[in-house]
């Protein structure tokens, strides 16, 4: 098992062209004062309001003026890999719309698409721009991708209009950065094992028993753990999605394969998150294809599969944190708490089969002491964020 590493706290501050750009200087000063090393990336728009020299004078990191991304071939990748946290303050409508749609046409937007780190955006713009369908759609998309959006305030705007669009108070932005930074400090460098998707139990050469798990929850959990700097090992059953944010991916098929993969990785894992919908039954695979005319003679004999999480829970080492999921149609919370105890877990997430394949769903996070966090109509990424907040809390308690 690994300890959170004590790397320097390196933040990337992206500044875009809003009249609120001058406030980023104040934020920069506060971050440097609080021990962060801050690299600054400016867009062309930002430079209409401030010069790169204003930032160079205040920061202890590097300043990248607009266009400087083209001076070395991999500046965007180096910055993406080297930043634990990226804060775009202020974030204009133009930049928000670009990043929500994967456009990477300057250094900042290129770093954002290349980075797996935690990202925070602080919108600031005119009220009608803020309320526009485009910006609202972009913010929704960004939240579902794991971005933290610090809502702007209502008030008198620089242009004279009244309404939402004024940059959030710096204290709020700073507090959010500190909270994320603490979470990163507690999780980074840990080996996090995320197990995801359905399993497949073959009946014959062409048919199998499975379930409707989409793997979306596991995908969100892996991306979230990665954003906090964990070393993520992802074990997945057969899913449509084949692209995952993880350091190592093991593709498995049956419950037995999944069990073997978990047992191979669990020993030195710090955190296990078991989001897979494992088949509870398997069958002895028939050679060839069962023919229609043979159906009378054919019986499907179900055998129970091993309970992977229960087995892992029985071997759990001191300091390991185990998270399970509980899929129930009735008595959701009681059954989930019983499973938490039976499988020796620290946290269990209760949800219902309606959550299958849906990105917006309800879930309840239940702790060992029975206290719970209810999440209503939230994205799977939001559930993943809350799960790792709990993991960070437990790490902090055990220090
Ligand atoms: N699980 C597992 N191995 C199994 C079955 C389930 O590791 N063979 C894990 C799931 O990944 C989940 C937790 O155990 O994290 C609870 O799974 P769930 O399907 O809700 O419940 P079961 O334990 O299978 O019990 P039941 O089907 O009776 O509700």
C-alpha cells in the first residue's frame, strides 16, 4: 500500500478575457502565499486586459502568454501532466463553450482536454450571455464531466446590466481550491482498484447470461480517482465503452475472471470500489450450439458464483478502504446496510435498477455508522465525486 506522496502543490491558473481578469491577480497572490506553486496560462482575450508581466511579477511558477504554447511542441502535455489542479478564473462564455465541446485551439483549452486532473471553472460574463442556452448547456456538460463550477453572483455587472454573471467572491473560489487540494493530498499516489460493468456467463458457443449494467458508474469512478491523482487499476466486464481513464485496464468476461483479476490486484490496493454488476449465477458451458430440436433434453443448471467483494472483505487489511454498491428493488437502505456489514465494507452506495444506463439518477451513500448522504437526480460523476469525498474523509480520520 502507498502513502499519499508529499509532492509540491502545483496549480495551473488559466485566465481568459473578462473584465474580471484583474481579480485573478489577487487569487494568484493568495495561492502563492498559501504554499502553492502556480503556473499561469493566458488567452489572447486575457492579454487585452492584463499583461503577462503582471503575472510574472507575482507568481513563483511559469507564465505562458497566449501563443507561447507553440514555442515547444509538447507544452500543453507537460502542463497537463504537471498540474494537480486547474482553475480557470475568470472563465468567459467563449472558453466555457469551447472546453465543453472539446475544442483545443489555444494553450489553455489544449491543456484542459489533455489533463486528467481536477478542474475548477469560475464563470464571469454579462447576464444574458450567462443565461444563454449555449452557456447553460456547456456548464451542465462540464459538471457531468467532473468540472467544479463556481457559480457567479448576482449584482451590478461591469457593463451596467444587473443579474447573474459577476465573478464569485474570491474567498469562495479560494475555499473550493483548498477543499479540492486537501482531497488530492489525501488520495494522490494511492492505488485505487475500480471494478466495473456486467459479467457474462456463457450457456453455449453463442448465448450468455448477463445484465444491463452499462459500466457508466465505474467509468465515472475511475475518472474521478484519476482526477485526484490516484494510480487507477480498472477491471471491467464487457461494455460498449472501451476508453477509460486509468493507469492499467484489465478486461474480463465471467465472474470467475473478475474474481481472479481482483485477487491479483487487491493485495497492495489502498482502495477497492466494487461497482460491477457481477452475475450471481453461472452455468456449465455447453459445447457447440444448443440446437432447437435438443431443447427438450437441455436443462440450464445454475451454480452460484463466488461473492468477490465478500471474499475480498474477509481478507481486508488494516488501512484498506472498501466501497460496495447495493442494487435493490425493495428495502433499499436496510438491505444495503446489511450488505455493508456482511462484506466488511466502509461505505456502500445504494441504488435501484433504474440507474442502469442512465447518467442522471438517485443514490444514497451509507457509512459504517449508518449515517447517509442522499443524492437526488445527480450525474454518475457527481456520485463518484461524493464517494471519493468519503474515502478522503476516512483517510483523514485514520491519520
Ligand atoms: N458482488 C460481488 N460478487 C458477487 C455479487 C456481488 O462482488 N458475486 C458485489 C457487487 O459488485 C456489489 C455488492 O457485492 O458491490 C452488492 O451486490 P448486489 O448485486 O447488490 O448484491 P448481492 O450481494 O449479489 O446480493 P443480492 O443479489 O441477493 O441482493
